């Protein structure tokens, strides 16, 4: 995702089905309490550049 790959491209690279990639991403979205792919990319980029990206805590 950080490389800008589509779900299909990620699935091919990881030898997974596209549906598996979509389901895994949906789980990540849920755990991080976010709704857009761009928010995950921002989180990832921030975690490696030292900048702080604040996401709301997921409710349990």
C-alpha cells in the first residue's frame, strides 16, 4: 500500500487472492478506526519519517 500498489497488484506480489487483500485491509481499517486508504499511507509514512500522525483510538 505504501508503494501505491492496487489491491490486485498487492495480491499478485504476495501470492494471495485479491479478496484476501481486501479483507485484510478492511481489518486494518477497523483496528485503526480509519476509513480511507490514504490515512493508512499517511500513518505508514509518518511512522518512518519521525512525524507524528494521530489516529483516533479504536473502540472495543
